[in-house]
């Protein structure tokens, strides 16, 4: 779930390789192993709890580890909605009306250690090849540039300048029309 730049009634769901909407009803299978296998086949990175066959959910809301009341309320509402959908509780928010599927997505990583200077903002629409940010050494000499591999939306861009080679610096997603 990513609240990002979409409206309050929108739900953004990452869809690696195949649509997971029908496959997400894990509780119906009652067999943790087959659910984990389906998630792996779909390209979903499972948490250690899921790999142990235990139900788990990972949710991020807000920006840069925000713990404000609005972010916490979004998480509580999301969990209540999922629990209602899974039949674990009788009440909760109704399903969202406007689902925005993010089909193609890629985490952009630093290819060097240095200082990352973003050139875009979260929620910004970018074209293929758009400069996402520059990485400089600690004296300001440009070491590398990070560019968008395809047209899409900036789902996140890091807000802490120091980066180590291989660390994520941004996440680009492309919605399904």
C-alpha cells in the first residue's frame, strides 16, 4: 500500500508479474506453504514470518518513517479493511472504489558510495531517461547519475543524502491504464 500522490480513495497496489488480487486471499487456502509458493512465483518478497508459514502483513504509510496521527490512522484503517475482507471481523472500511495497479516497477540503486542529490520528488511523473538524482563524492565531484529506466511515477525517493553502493535511492512504478 502506498498513499503517494493518488487521491484518498485510491489504493495503489504493486503487481509484480501477475495480478495478485485474486491470489491475495491467502486465508482461504488455509495452507501456508502453497500461499508462500504463490507469492514467491509472483515475485513478492516474503517476510521471515511468511517464510515460516505464519500470517504477516507489511505496511508503510507516510514519508521518511513518519509516525504522525494521519499515517497511523491510515495503517489502522487498512488493517481493519483487510481483516474485514478476510472474514476475520464483521466490520471495517468498505473496499476501495478506485484501485490503481502498479504493474511494472523497479527499485533504483546506487552504483557507488557517496552523497545522493535527488532531482525529482515523490509522486512526480517521469519519462524514460529522466534524471532521478546525482551521486557525488564527499567533495561534490559527480560520480554517477541515476535515471528512470522507463516512464512512470516516482513512488519514493530517499531523503537522506549518504548512500552506499547497492542501496536503494528511488522506486519507479508504471500504472496499468
